[in-house]
């Protein structure tokens, strides 16, 4: 499965919205071993996922910065030459790789391991403004065990 989004989402002054990436993509490839083809591996499943998010503004242009007035335009603006405020910084684009390994037994139980951000990529997940930026989740392992009755 795959998805790709590219869109231009701007305010009336052509300024990007805070926290919104204009490009995003995902890809999930999954393979299950079948009893007919590989009897020794029957029940095993693996999947690899890619999650890409383009760069996005880290703050809103409506935040009043020192030396600026409230509103949509900079203090250097004139009525003849309005200059829209721009975001003061951007969160970098990032691509994460996730892995899933699973086994489903014919005896109604199963186990699954998910490794998110398998390459332990450092990235900035979100921000409220320049002084409140949140780091992304480091490599994360989750294991679940299931039994049906």
C-alpha cells in the first residue's frame, strides 16, 4: 500500500500554515509465508513501512515577536508595499522506517514485534513556537502476545 500527498495550503497572503507539511508519503510492504509454498515458515509475517513528512513551519506568523506589531504584516510594510510575516523557522523533513515481525500459530495464539523508527533517526516531531519544540520518538520496540478462545 502506498499514499502520496502534495498540496499547497496557504493563507490569503501565500504564507504556509504552521505545522502543516505540503508533501507527505507512506509505503507499507507486507509478506506472509504460506503453508503451500514454505511449510516451515507458515504463519510468519513481516512488513516494512516508510513514513515521510516534508518540511513544515515551526511557528505561526500570528505570533508577535519582539519588535513587531500584531497582525499579518511586518513592521517594514507600507500600504503600497505590504510584506507578509513569514514563519521564523521550519521543522526539517523526515523519513522513518518501521518494521513488523509476526507469527500466527494454528493453535489460536500469536506474537508480534513492532520496531518503530528502526534506524533511530533523530527528528523534531512538532512545535508550538520557537521555544517549545518536541523531539520525535526514538527507536521503540513493542511486543504483543495474543491468544484467542
